[in-house]
């Protein structure tokens, strides 16, 4: 019976076949202890000369790390074993041998590991992170699908910017026309919302920011919901509910992976609604009181976000930033036009912004004025202006960066480990 390590508890006392790779090997006299991984987990396989014969035992004695193997054996419960089970080996098949595997148990530098990212993802820690990433994505989809949102994907090639032209990757399109890799699906998502009511898109986005901080990637994945007939309060409520749902899901289904990462789950268990809500004004005042050199009207940098979020044991919603520092489509507060009806959700423990969004301008004349003020080509946005010409309504939404959420939930230091193959300022290999 072919079995997977993650299901091994179901097969206690049964004969199984495990197919995978040799993660580690140690010997003690007439016994080999082979740690097998199969992509779903790791398990110790106990191999004796008496059970497998001299020839197979000798071959296993020289088997190198990451050799591909198939093991037949009987599952046995053992409280001393990692995961609580071992396999007593009856037969070993070597599918292919690995020679001089470069990532050994010794310490390696980050650049060495990143150059071998295609191999590094085989390590237990990296597997745990990527499994949690999968769970986060699955939880996001389930959240929106259960609430009647329609997945309506948006283009990756776009004719113009949605958040300023300085962070666009140009792409040679047909007939010498230049297209750009999308910074966000939001503008198209607004059109989708006017057709379908409540929608979300989920895909890769690209920012040509020459930043080397631990919070930046040039290619990352973002989920972006958009709702017709929604105001800022509804946007904040949805963002809060999404984050709570995702964290609860990971805590429920990925305890083993969190343990591998040695994550303090008590901190994640505090992520409950309601989240504290703080105006930009109050946040700026808080930074002043803490002695940080912050002036009203500026955007928050990483140290500012850390200083704000450390006041709370769960994410905090900071709302109504100055209109001047927000995107052209962000709606000014009618009661105070110098601030926008926007929100950023800051994760605790110094992980910074994980969600950014707000209410969009629904007035045609004001949107046209903002397009001109930002020196954007009006002809590229005629379709977007159509949304205000034909049945405009109050609407809003947000974007949540998957890698930032994964980094925070896993408690790791850098976004580069939260995606299988990170793209950064000086890295496009492998």
C-alpha cells in the first residue's frame, strides 16, 4: 500500500510503501536510521541487516543525502520518534543516487542558499513555510468564496500605471508599443465590481522599487477584493475578518509546521476581532510622543510602523492618511478633504503593513481632476472614467500581500523565504 508520511498515523501496524528522498542517515552498529522525506513530511525508517540482507544493508551504508528511494516496511508507533511513528524497513529500492549534495547540515550563508533556492526548499524549515503559504492562500479563497465574492482575474499586461509610473516594469508589446507589468489588479477589479457586485482577484503583481529591505519583493502575490456600494467602514470590517480567518485557519491546521519554525503561537492566538483602529492623526501624535522624527503629512516608514504596532497585541487599522500621499483614485473624506478614506492594516511584532485599501473616488469630475494632477495620460484611463459615467456608486476594497502575511504568521525575518523563488532588486536566479 502506497502511503504518505502526513497520513502515517492511519497505517499503524500496517505494511506500507513510502516513496521519497533520503534526508539524513546515521548508523549504530547493525542498524541504519534513515530519515525519509516525501514532500508531505519526514519519518525515521529503521533498517536492520537481519531484515533486509547484507547487500541492501551495505548499499544503504553509503547512500548519500537526497538520493531518491522507495521503502517497504511496517509502521510502528513510537513516542520517542519525531511525529510519533517509525517504519521498520523490509525492503529498500534506490531509484537514483545523489552525489555531493551542496546543502549540508553545516551553516551556509544566505547568498549561498539563495543561489540554490531550488534545493533549499527541500529543507524542513523551508517546507514548513511553503506549507503555511499554501494554507494562507487556501484560507483566503475559502473566505471570499463563502461570502459570495466572485473570482474575476485581472490582466498582468496593462497600458498604464495605477499607482504612479516610477515603479513600473515596461514590457515590449507588439508593433513597438510599450505595456507594463501590473502593480495591482484594482482598477480592473473596480470594473468587475460594477458588473458582479463583490469580486476578488488573486495573482502576481510587480513593483520596480529599488529597495533592499526585508519587506520588499519585486514580484509578489496579492489578493484584492472590491465591493460595490461599500464605504471605508465596510472595507475595514472585511479586512479584519479576513485576517482573523486566515490566522485561525493556520493555527487549526498547521500546528506541526509552526512547531518546526518554533513560532510563538500564543502571539497568533491573540489575533481576534475587533482590531484597534487609529487615525493617521493619532498615529502621528503617538510617534511624536515616542520621540521619533516624524512630521504630519509624511508616509510611515518601517520604524514608524513598528513603533505604532508595538502598542498592540494584534493588527491595528490606521485610517485616513493625508490625501496628498495616497493614490489618485483614493476618495477624500467629505468632512475633511485633506485626508483620504483609506486604511492600512499593520501586523504586530514589527511586521508592518499587510493590507492597504480604502474607498475609491466615485465622482467623475473629481477623478478626472486627480488624473490630471498626477500627470497621468487621460486617454489611458478613459475606460476607468467610464465607470463613473455609467452608474457610479460608492465602492471600495483593498490589497493583501500574501508574502507579508506568511512572513508574519511564520515569524520569519525576510519575505524572501515566504515565496518559492523570490525576485528582488539583485536576484532573478534561479
